[in-house]
């Protein structure tokens, strides 16, 4: 059975990006799904001074979790047009252990927000950056206006957006 690792790149307990990533992972049939919570990977803010004392075990634990995946589903929260501080810190620490953080894994890169742009600024940053950390980007998806287009029970309720996501999922060889 293929394994999917999904996470919302936010430390919010009610992360809409975690909800989107979890929902998307559930759409795959015959796959085992593990949903990561960034709060399980809290570490000191990265700095070279702190690195000189060694690496937090949470950074290696994060890398080990990604290693188990056949597909990564990552939904990025956008804070001021970029990654959340929580995710950036995990990426900083993990990349110091292994610059190929994403280990050649297939990745569906997503974002959502309450606004009409749906996290497109952070998606653009990640589309450029993540392949440098060895992500095999197999698709990107933005869900605008989360609260108008997503329902807790039914997932994406806008049919055009749902069909767009389903077409991307069909292209992912699992």
C-alpha cells in the first residue's frame, strides 16, 4: 500500500490548510495516510549559533516522517505573502541536516486562505524553492475563499474547483 504524508504548513490548531491537506489525502483510494501536525515539531528558532550546539531531534523526526512517504501533500498557509514562521523554522532546521528535505518525493503543493487569492503568493515562492530541496512537484492547487468553497463534512463544495483538484489527483501515479 502506498503511503501519503499530508500536512498544513501552519501551527494553528484550526488550520484551514491542514483541513485542506487532510481532505485531499482522503480522496486517494488504497493509500495509507498520515497527517502531520507542525506543533509536534516545535524547535528553537534556527540560528548558526544554536546549530553549533547540535540539531533538535524534532528536525530529524520530521525528515524521517517524510522519508516514509510515497507522496507528500503540503498545503501552505500564507503569512504576509510567505511561509508561516513555524514552517520556515522546521524547513531551516531540517535543511541543515539534509538539504534534500523532500527526498525526491512526489509532492502536491497547495494553499488556501480566507481571501480570493488563495495563498498564491506563498505558492509561487514554494514552486521556485521546493524543487531545490528535492521536491518532485506533480501539481499545484489554490483554493480561494476557503469558507465559501469548503465545508467540513463535504470538502470542496465549488464544483469547478473540486474537479480541478480531482484532475490533478488523477495525474498522480500512486
